[in-house]
C-alpha cells in the first residue's frame, strides 16, 4: 500500500509541475506572438494609427490655390473619388466661392472655402485661426501646398520666389498644429526645379540642391537667385529650393510623410500660350499617390507619372525610375 501511495504522490506532483510548465510555455508563446506581431507591424504603425484615427470620418485635407487649375481638379477628385473633406484655399473669396459651388455641383458637398493668401503672413495666420475653430478637436489628414505663381503670370522674380518658396513654409508653420502627428504634406514642385541645375556653375553649388537646407540656407540662396534678375531662373530656383525645404521638413518631422511632386506640363493659367496640352486632372497622379499610398520614405521627389525622380536632372515620364544615386 505505502509504495503505491508514494507513487501516486509522485505522479500528482509530476502532473502539477507539468501543468505549470505548460502554462508557462503557453504564456511565453503568447508573449512571443505579440512581440513578433509588433515587430512586423512596427514600420506601419504610424499609418495604422492615422487610419484608425480617421476611421468612419472623412479625411480632412487643406489644398491651397485650389480655386482653379490643378488645385481645383484635385479637390474634385478628393471629394468624389476618395471621400475626403477639403478646405479649398483661395486668396480671392469671390473666385473661391465659385470654385466651391463647382465642386459641389460636380463632385459632392464635402468642401469648404478657406480664404488664404500664401504670400501674406497675416492672411495665413487668420486662416489658420479660423480653421482651428472649425476643426475643433479634429485634425487635418494632409496639407497640399499647391498655390504658386510663375513668370507667365507677369510676376516679378522676387514675388515668384516669395510665393513659391516662402509661401509653403508659412503655411506649414501656421497649420502644423492642426495636422495629425502622422499626417502628410505634399508640396507641388515642378520639372523646372531640376532644370535649375544647368544654371549652377560648380559641383559644390549643385550639391547644395540635392540636400536639405534649413531656413537660413534657403534665404541665402534666395538672395543669390534674386540677383540674377531673371523670371525663369526665379521660378526654377524657387521650385528647386522647395525640394530642399521638403527634405528639411522630412528631417525635422520624421513621423510625418512629406513629399514634393511634379504635376507635369499641364494646361493652366500659368502655362497659357506655352504649348501645354495635358488637362488639370492629369496633373494629380503623383499628388494622390503621395496622399494615400504607402511610400518608401519621406522627402522624395515624385514625377508626374508617380515614379521617384531625381532633383539634379529632368526625368521624363516613361523613363526608368530614379534609383537614388546622385553623380555630380
């Protein structure tokens, strides 16, 4: 009898140890599964957080210069095709209101006018304050810096640079507190930006324009470009500097997705009489890509066909995608 009791005790003790061991192993397996899932998802957490925060809500996007051309075409697409709520930026209330009515007629009602002149700091501050009250506790999903001017508008060089280079910075500085921490910024550049490299004399100068520049460095370059007293140089230089600012933004705010794009040679008021044939809605390919797709990195320049493009030479649609190698 006693040996049997001893054996039963040993068996019960063994069973207790085995069950405890199983529980420990099961718990370890669960923890390892959770850790593995986290590591796999970690690169996508910012995007997932932004998606979850806007779940069942329209993505709120500010588009500057949206009363005409590419900005207006983009607004219609965002409202109709992507279910977004757009704040249509326009420096003219009258033209902006007409654009809002056109969007509502053709795309849907999810659009509001925001009176903002990107060349006027007071106008920008007023617009940001107004939008802050409108948003309440909500946040912007994205900012599209589309407003700009060019030599065909008859704008003098200093005005071109101020609007195209300083304008987006002013907008970002004012509206950044209203943007989701993992939001997106898309700056509308131009193929003229890479053309500016042909106007630079030395490889040292060219190297500046393939890297991020802070505000002071950009202001130094603006002063140099203004001395050229050439409207095309001002336009091309302003877009090249916008790319440098985009890279600087990406460096300063790693949780944001910041991009610069070329819409292509689009028939707008800026290119009137200059042979452009593509319509404004054809200039939004890379903008919508940078707004909604998962991108490999922040700070890149994207061509009108939605492929990564270089800053130091002009890559045409249909040509191989830029591989990131810069040879100067």
